[in-house]
C-alpha cells in the first residue's frame, strides 16, 4: 500500500488575520449570503484572484497567444454571466467578490423564489432537493453557467414546489380552515345561552303583578 494522497487546499487564507476592514466586510458578506463559514468567502476570492491575475498577465501582451488567451478568458467569464460579450480586460479587473457570489447555486435558488431565505436555499441543496437539467446538485457553492440557470428546479413530484412548498401551503390552509371553524363554533356556543335566557324570560307567567291587580279590584268592590 502506498501513502495516502495529500489533498491540496484550493484556496488562500488572508495574509494578516486581524485586519479590521476585512473582518467587517467578511461579516457583512456572511450575513447577506448566509454562508456557512469564511472558507466559502476565501474560495470565491481565490476564484476571483485567479481570473484577475490572468487578466493582469495578459493586459500588456501583444502576441498571438496572448490574444487567444484573452478571448478564452472573456468567453469563460461570459459563460458564467460575469462579463458581457465583447468585454475587455479592464472589465475582468473590475469584478468583485459579490459578482462571484451572485453566481453560486445557493444565491440563485433564493433569488428564483424557490426558498424563503438563503439559509433555507442552502438546506434544500445540501439535502438533495435541487436539480439542474435533471441532475442532482448538492453543492451550494457550485457556480452556475447562464445556460443552466433556467433549468434549476426541484425534483419532479417534490413537495417543495413553489415558494413555501406544497406541504406548508396545505398545512397553512388547513390551519386557517380549522381556526375559522373553531371561531364559528365558539360564536354559536356564546349565542345559544343568550337565546335560552331570553326565551325563559318571555315564557315566565306574570303571577305577582296579576294577583296584586285582582286583590285591588276585589277590595274596591268590597
């Protein structure tokens, strides 16, 4: 048996761990995109850094190979919707970390209205409910090409179809119906004793007043 292969880390950590500006920015990004930890930010920053470094290297090159690589870089970024067709190297250098994060599957599932929150979108993806072109994708950080964006959806026959899901909608409707029935029953119960009290009062004979009037008439006659 050979030695197990050492897995190479695919992202770079910050050179200085306690920069206040960077920490505040990362805190905002974590909250806005509901990321699990800062490793997900660093991974997307590494992707952005790779593109920007390649753009810097090709910016001042005039060879045929450099022109070919420029076109390939623009086409690759256009494929993910990061730049427009026919963009220049300056457009590549102006990309930000937010542009990369907006192309993640988790963000697109939330923006498509398939989940109520980015956190719920992540849960749906990790649990295997989200499909792209009939293929299950369980990686929230998957960068979605523009050609696949319209094919994002839940599995056919899933109970999660719609913004709130079939089950949640049915439960909400059932609860509303139950609440209405309970309120009606309570109103009927409250009205029944009132009606009974009125009927009892109306049906009671007026014995005292009638006897008094008879006694007065007899005394007058006597």
